[in-house]
C-alpha cells in the first residue's frame, strides 16, 4: 500500500517523531528540537506556512502543548494534528510521544487536521546551486547564508538548500531576483 504524500510541512519535536511519521506518510518534516524554538526557527516555520502550509504535530504533553502555543501565537494559519495520550504511550516505559504512535493513529490525526494530499515537482538540483555560485566558490557559504536569510529558511549547506528550495516550492524567479 502506498503512503499518502502530504502537501504541508509537518512540524515535530524530535528525530524519533520523524521516523514514526515516515512509517505512515510521505512528507517534508521540520524538527523544532523540543522547546528550543529560536526566532530563526519560528521565522522559518512562518515562511513555510505562507508557502506550503504547516501542520504542527507535537506530543500530547506539557512541552508539546507549549510548542503548539508558541507556534499558534507566532505563525498564523497553522493546522494542528493531535493524538491521544493512549495513542502516544509507549507500552514498555509509559512515556508519551509521537514516536510511539501507530501509523494508523498518525493518519487519523493528519486527516482530522485536514492535511492536503499533493505531489510537487522537483525543480532544483545541485547544478542550480553551483550555477548560482552557492557552492564550489570561496565565498559560497556567505552567499548561501545571505540567500537563506532573505528567504527565512534557516542556514544550510548546499545539499540541504536544494531540498529546502524544492520542498518549500520557492519560485526560480524569486531566487534569481534575490541573487
């Protein structure tokens, strides 16, 4: 059975949550690293919300609720996916987390959040990054950092930049105008 492709970017707390989501759906996923939400990370999530939409999918506990609250206050238009404590409970340890949820529980939560299913084209590759002087030159890192700041997508290396440009669906004209 093929997994549904989610249009929006899903925001989770940690890397173990990513593994659980990947068992249930195909999606671009952004990690907040728990309550360590910086101004830059919030700006990145805000830019994603404007371009593709965002679904906040945090643990059903106090830190997860706090992250939801921070994003609700700072990023208008976010969708929220919720799982119950029972769905998120590890049977061995009793700990709570999205990482313990079954694929069925994850799909139910995303459907309840009205996740959109959509495919998008891969438009950029590493050749584009090199052609724009964002890789392979002595000042590439600085040029990449400036572009990432203008796009509010967080600093990244060349390979990560390709992934972000494709997943955030940033138009080529917009990138070239900024360069």
